């Protein structure tokens, strides 16, 4: 697609609309082939659209915003008046190819489920995040969309994650694993054990269990977990990287004169290391399994993270992730259903 059309919820997030608009301007300059539209309180948004690239960003007035703590059912009832709801509707109507929001995740998922629906055969969408490993990127899902999961859902997460890793990361035959408490196939709870049996028969390269300590060693290209475990891993990883950066800074800048001089020489490498493991470098995570491209990012996201989320949306559109998932999931589940009925 020559010009991906991205709808952006300008009012979602802790620092909206200022950081959202600033991030959209950064994206407009870095991705000139994309068409960006901000959905939000037009007077507040217009005054922030200044500088190079701002003239290429459209604004659609949305009179209301979804509060970060609002229950999903309330957000759903007011969807046609809110910036988040109107941005999702743009995808449904064919006016946009993807939607990006740093707002209320539960409300985002509820609105997207009702307006866009799941891909045929998909029981529940999952939030996928791309992580930096020592030898390349990998995908972790689900990162919080489904706290309690059935084994069959984990199977679908593995299929969707494999399709995403192939389409977006360019991994020809992604290795899929389940996050568990041991590498042995006998380790794990009933949910993990049953899901492993299902993934053995799924159209993916399933390699079994993976332990948390091996995630960053690229032991797998796609790591599957339920939303509770996946979200804990996500937040722990982000907190660890942030704390590690603080420790390095305090240690180097609080050392001797020689240490401080050495720090100056290492500064470019340290900045590169920080960018590599900073979650904002990777932007947002897609809701995989929906009939539309939906990207969610942190509520506290900065303008750099907003730009990254928009980049994720552009990549998902350009690589037709929705179509790739449908090609893998639907035929497999159709065969499973036919086999069960014949048995």
C-alpha cells in the first residue's frame, strides 16, 4: 500500500494531547508516505500543530475523550462521540487502515471488538509486543488483553504471533514456545500442558517450553503466555531496563575523574544501548486477531513512543498482518472442526 492511512486518538494517554500531537509530527516527518489524522478536541489539537510536517496532518473533531479509568462498557456506549471510538470507526468505515491509541486499553479492546470483530476462527485478540533480544527481535503475546485464557486461545496466540513474526520481522520459520516454569514438556500448569499439545498440531514451528531466563537469549522467536503472565513479564522487563539505566548512570557519574572521562568516551555506545532496550523505541503493540489494525501503547508514552507506535501501525498495514493471520488461523481451525465432527 503506497500511503497507509493512520487514525490517531489524540486525547488518549496521560500526556494527551500534547505528546500525542508532537509524536504525530515526528512521524509525519519520518514517514512522509503515510497519511495521518488526529481525532480529538480540535481547538486544543490545532494549536499544537506547529512546525515542519504539521501541515500534512488532518484533524477530525471529537467532542469527548475516554477517561483512563472508565469502565469498558461505559466507553462503548459513548464510542460514537469519543476520540477513541471515532478513530476506530474510521477503520471500520474504510477511511483509515489502522488506529493508534495510548488511551484506556480495556475500552480500546471493547470498542474494537464490537466495531471490527475478530478474524474468522479467532476466539480472542491478543496484545503482541516486539522485544529486543541479544541476537535479534522476538514477539511476546498476550501482554494483557486476556487475563484468564483457555488452552485453545494460547494455541491461537502462537499461530498469530508466528504470522506476525514472519510478516513484520521477516523470520521465515519462527520458533514458537510457551513460557513456563521449566523446559521439560512435563513442567507447567494444566493450561500450559494442554496448550502445548494443541500447538504440536498447529501450523507453526513449535519447540516446547521456554523459561523466563531464556527470553532475551532468543531461545524462541515467538513467546506465548496468558495475558496475566505476559503483562507481568512486560512490566517487569520495562522496570528492569529503567532501573539498570539508573544504576549505570549513578555508578559512572558518581565515580572518580578517570571514570567520568571514560564515561564521556562511552556515551555514544551507552545511548545506543539505551535505545535498543527502551520500550518506546518499539512503539506500541498490535491487537492481533481483529479485522482491522489496532495499535495500543502506554498511557504515559512520550512523543518518541507515539512516533514508534505509528511506525508499528504503518508496518502492520504494509505487511497485511490481518490477511496473514487469517490465512494461517482460519484453514487450521476449519480442519480441526471437521476432524472433531467426523470423530
